[in-house]
C-alpha cells in the first residue's frame, strides 16, 4: 500500500485533500483510482489508512477509515548534533539511515575545523521525509539549521549530554553511561575532529566524553554508530 506524508492532516476530520504534488504522484504516476486505499503519516505520530474518493490529479480527495496515534512511539529521545561533511552525500546517507533506525532530532554543527559551513535544510528534510515513508515511521525527525558549536553546547538540554572525540584522553563507552529510556544528546565532530578548545568547552557544559570503539570512523559513520548504539541499548 502506498504511503504519503501529510503533515497538515487534522485527525479530527474524516476527509483530507492531497497537495497538488502528491495528487499528481498518486494519480498520474502510481495510477491509483477511486476506491483504492493508501496510508498517511503526519510526522507527529499519526498513522492513517484512507480510501480515495475522488481521483483528481490536482486535488485527490481521501476519506480516512482508520486512525492510529502515537504509532511506533519509541521509549527514548535521541538528539545527535553533527558537523556537515564536505561531501554532502555522506550527510544525506546518515540522515536517511538514522531516520530508518530511529532518531528524534538532528542539529548541524559549525565547528572550527568544519569544511562545510552551510547546508540546504529543505533538501535534507526531503531525504528524511522519504526515509520515514520507506520505513513506515509516523514521527518525522526535527532537523535544525546549522549553528555554532558554542551556541549548541551552551543551550539547555534536559537529559544526558555526550561528546565523542578522538583525542587520547580518558573516555568511557556510551553503553556504560547511557540511562535507558531517557533523553540523550550526542556531539559528533567534523572530519578533522573537535579542537581541544571545543572539547574543553563541552566538558565545562556538562558533556561527558565517550568513545565509539577502537576504529577511527568517518563523521557520518560515527554519527550512525551512536544512533545505532542508543537504539540497540533501548530495544
């Protein structure tokens, strides 16, 4: 059954109109007809089954026949802040896979050694949207525009805070520190890693240093490893 992302759907109403873009895809590309059933997700935990009542290529009309709220709600909250990679496709890969595995929020970090200082958030959000549809997720991760390292580490966060870095300092595994079913924020640096000054600033703001293993990982791999570990431990 085909799935559509409908962030503006009202769960109190039994009818809904697809946008012109989604209507064209539904009728012209997928060739669905009146009477066919589709699935909808609103990105806020709502998962709907709907029937096409008017197969119009510009404003397809739907009637919801089943509604489920908090669909697939997870038992923890994960926020990963990562420096965008020089090759943007690597960041896109991370966002796609992290969405499939499970993540709640992603922030883009501007660090002293960052090789990429901007990113097209609209395009990256489209990749996230495609991933939630592919993996049948009803929650759409929040993607925050790029911001300075200092601004993020100094911002309040209600939960555990970690920084993964490669300097030969005393660090512990994420598994030994993570409080299950809680909230966590993990910092992942750029290709050249965080600077000593950035690490010190994070520690002064109550971030705990962690290791993600013995291997030296690429930025996007480290971010995905952290995502996987948190989800695996909370399974």
